[in-house]
C-alpha cells in the first residue's frame, strides 16, 4: 500500500485547545479508539496514523482487535495467513509508548467464532470445541435463518478449550506488553444449547458468568485487567434494546455474578441509550462506545461528561470515558473513512466529533 501522507500542523489547527494532561485525565480518564489490528504491509501507515492523529487528540487507549492475526509460537496452527510478526507488533508498541497510549489487545472469546460463511481459526483447528457442531455454515448467509445462526461459539465447558485460549492470550499480552486484555464476549447467540453434551440444560447466566470468571482470574494472575463488551449483561426484552445490543438468551443476570473490576464497554449505535448508568450503579467501571453517527456520539459524550460532573462521589469514577469503535479493517478505514471517501456517516467523522467535544469541554492549558 502506498504510504499515507500527513500534515500534523494542519490537523492541529482544526482542533480545539487541548488542556494539560492532568486536567484532561480528570475530565475523561479513558479516551479510546478500537479497531482491527493492521496487516503487516500496513503497519507503517497505521503507526503514522497513531502518531499524527491519535496522539494529537490525546487518545490514551488503543484497543486492537488482533484475534489470530499474529504469528503465535504457542499455537502456530492458529495463525492467520500473512499475520503480524513480533517486529510488526513492536513498532505498534513503540509508537504507543512514545505517545502515552495504552494498547489493549483483543481476541474474541466465547462468541464470534465464525462470521457469515467463514469459520474462525479456533474452531477450524479444534472443531471439538464447537458448541453447535450440528449447525453447518451455509454457502450463502442470510438472517434470519432456521438455525438462528449469527456467529458460532465455543463450548465453555470443553475440558481443553482454556488450555488453548489462555496460551494465546498470554502470548499476545506479553508481546504487546499489555496490562489489560479485551475478551470481546459480545453478541453470544449460542450458549448452553440443549444438544451440547456438556452444558445443555445449564443456567445460561451462570455459564456466561463462569466464563468471565475464568478469563478474569487467569488474567489477574499476571496483574492484567479484563475488558468485555456489555451487551450480554443487559436484558434485551425488558429494556427494548433487542437481541443484538442486549440479550434474549437469559444471560443478563450474570451482571450480578461477575467480578466488579471487569471494565465494561457499553455500545449503542442507533440511539444514545444511557445504559452506562446501569453498569455504574452495579459497581462497574464503564466506557461508552459509539460507531458512525456523529450526532448520537456527541450526545453520548455529553452524557458521559455530565455523569462525571453531577453524579455522586461514589459513582463519578465509574464513568471512565469514550471509546470510538471502527468496524472495518484498518486498511479499509485508512483508505476510505479516514481519507474522506464514501458515506460521511462513518467512524472517522464520528471520532472527530467525539474528541472535539471532549476538547471543548476541557479547560485550556492557560485556564485555572
């Protein structure tokens, strides 16, 4: 890919005045960006993007959805084709350390083990981990479908699954020098299926909570924090949020069963539903995660700023900030959204709106 050109000075001219770091951290502790990890031939472009764009907006958290886009040594059979090398990762680590950005690598756990007609690496290499082996991927994907297939899940009670996933989690966190890990765990449609010989008939809330506990406890052994998406912890019917942004699978009760130091990433893209308050009231730290609607994202940002300012002393620290999400590849994002091509309703314009709003709310460096 042709290297991208940047004009950092021009970028900064269009940014509102940024406060000093301490004031900004007090205003909004987590200022994040979440995107798929780049492919090797795009690492240099992505490093430049981090250095010129994320750093200039005082972004301090980068969630990289790596999954199996890394040359694992512990389980080389799980490597994707053309995966990141150690040297590639260290370029990303170096620029983030220089710019004061914390990297949080992600591997989708429990759900999202397939997508449409494509089976992910874990179940390709270990088909015995499949929660629903009787559900075959179609040659042409449609929703809805008779199998209620969105994405496959692994069975959390398979006796060998954690041996594999914990190895790759540890290796990924080590190479990224990370003190936190994002486990995904969103949009789980298959869990505790009746035909599963291990977890059929089990309480789905307990199954989900137990899996969160296992991952959390493993990470804690090395002083790492678990981050997850929050949708499975919300009752989709009671709230009217539906089965994507919340759960129809009876997992909502697990909110009272998981450790309180799990960071919750609360995502809503069509409306600024204030469910971050629910998570904070349950005792969790929470970040709000927009996608592509700038107007909705600005409302969410203003809500987060207001909650940090007006709620009780106990609640305020739990409202941790904003994390912009990007749901295309890093390559497509840089080539399309960031380049200003295509639909103006996109993640780059949304990102700019969010962090311009944060910058406007922050006192400038000259204010007392």
